[in-house]
C-alpha cells in the first residue's frame, strides 16, 4: 500500500514540477509576486528510535490499589500513641510485627515490606522543618542498606505510595492554576507532610507541582545514600539524574518526576502520582505523552536549593506544527537541534503573494493520526542595513492517540481519544546585512522571537469503564533566539 502511495506521489509531483517551488519561503524582491500551488507526499520507514510505545512498562499502579494507605495510618497511630518515633528502626519493626501479625485481619499477609514502608512514612511525615528531611531519610536507609532489603525500584515505589496518598486525600484544588489566589510558590516538604500526619482527609496542601517536588527531594537523599553504599567507587550525584517535566494536559497542566538510572541513563523511571513507569532504550528525554506542543524540563540546583527550568523540548505535535510554519533556519534558532522527522504525511499548499494556506494529514511514529490546517502570512523589509521580518500564523490540528492512551492507562480500553489544538503564532526578526570581517569573513547580527498561544480540547471514551470526558485547556510561550 505504501509503495503504491510513493509511486503515485512521484507521478503527481512530476506533473506539478512546472509550478511547484520549495516549501521554504524564498526571500527576495520578487517574493511578493509568487503564485504557487503544491501537492507533496512524504513517506519514510520510521526509524526505530521514534517507536517508543513498546519500550514503556508499567511497573506498579497504586491508583486502583489503595489498601496500603489506611494501613499506613494504623501504623502511624500505633507508633505515635506509644511515643516510639525516636526509637531505633529495628526496635519499631519488632514492635509492629508483634502487633500486626498476631491479627490476620490487620494485614493481608505477613508483609515486612509494607510494615517497613509504613514505619518509614511515619518518621517522614512527622518532620517539623524542611531541614529535618535528610535525617528522616537516613533513619530508614541505615536499616535497609546493610541488609540489602530494597532495590532501587522499591525506593521509587515508596515515593509513588506517598504521592498517591497526597492525590487521594490532600490535593488542593484551589492551587491547580497559577492564576488562582492561593496558588503561591511551591510548598516545602514539611508543609506537605503536615497534612499527612493530621489524620484528617479534609486537610489539603499542594498539587502536582508541590508533591512531585517533594518526591524529587526524597529521591535525592535516597539515591545519594543508595548508590554511594552500593557503588562506593563511583562518584554519583543524584541531582544529575532527577528531573521534573511539565506540560499542558487535556484539562490543565501537569508535572511528573523522572529518575534516570545513573548506571544506565537510557533506562528511565517516571513517577506520576501512584504510577511507576519504566522506559528502556530512550534517547535523551521522552515523557511519552503527546499533549500540547511543548514540555519543559526542570532540575534541582543544589546551590540555591531550588528547582529551576533548564530546557524545553517540542512534542511530536509541536514538531508537526513547527514544520508547517517555520523555515529550517528559524526552527534551529528558536528550538535548537531538530529532532528529525518522525511521521509520514501528504500536504497541499496554496501560496499567493506573501500569504499561504496549507493542509497536511499523516501518521506519527506511534500510530497517531493527525490533520493540520495552517494559514500564514509573512512581511519582510530588506531595503535597509537593518532588515526586518514578521510572520503570523493560525494553525488548527486534530489528532487521534488511542494507542498511546491505552499503553499508559491499561485496563481502560479507550475507544476514542481525539484532540484538537488551535494555535495563533506571531514571529518577528531582525538581521543586519553582512559586514566584511577580516579578509575572507563576513559578520552579521540577528535576533528572532516567537509568541505562541494554544487552546486544546480533548474527548476520550472508555467503554469498559463507562467513562467519557470532554475537556479544554490552554498554554502559551515566548521563544527567543538560542545562542
């Protein structure tokens, strides 16, 4: 089927060759006189590096298995009632085993791991200051490391257990959007854990950005201790391997936590509330979602004790939208290295004077189909030493990502996952004429900036869960020349 499409594409393009011109917008005195119609087909065997859905594995999902949370409360109550918080970890474990194992209804089975996590959680949630976190983490690590009781994924699982408890009982809906009055700065660890120890499910503090920040700080302490003990000959600093990523979702914005394996950085773990997702053979960073047009990457700065933004990357949808608007040089200046084509498409372009309308439809690497309509107009003044250019575009993209949705949320059997993105864009640039510099060199200065807005509407249906939802969200950004 694809071979036939390629042959047909070549025939059509040969027929159009007398009128077709490069998709890149040619700059020159006669550019305002252009009258071009172009039909283009682009097909490629998708490189394996872009096929990522089979490299994701859901290690654990506590969103539908919450029995441990109430038992953690029982463990906390037992330790606090007897004022045992400052006793050694081993002594408290012995106490809990005698208390819980004598009653078969208190735990589903003789589960030392659950008791360890419940005991350690109690110590953590009772810290009074952010500075107390390191000692509370050490309390558990000193017990676990000598006996080799946990592997690295067990520590990751423990953090997802805490984050799921926050999502279920302590999520503050008044902080969801930055514009809300109670949004404020990111909450500290002690403020988050204060709600955990309250035995009050109406006590709320923080949203995803707060609890995943807390999760990063927990893994920072745990990871430094774990890898230093296991691999004393290696100099591993966990702040080099932990990241927060944020992006627009189908209804708001979201932040998750990424933990790379320091011994094998291509292996990544994503902590998303109570879900732990393992990713293998991932090049660079790939969060696997395809919401919106961009995701932002954040990293812990030990000099300021703060999570700071370090980069942004375009999603697959963002790359499709950029390719229908930017010239190659503009895309490089604004977005850095182009990740390459990861989709097949057919497009029709009608260009007259400085304006054009473009329609493209295709399929991405992970079997997500899309259709994108773009109207854009450009203005340019090359008559002076300081040259200026301006471009405006209005884009609308519709796509289907049922396959991806079912990989990340197994058990729901989504039959529909449709989304529509509408994006107005304004770009402005300046550039000087080349100045002769030395004998065979020329020097030119330039600057470029782009202002973007995004409105996103998504509709998905799960048949076996009798679940359907229609949601909307938005995003925006200003991007400048990258040096």
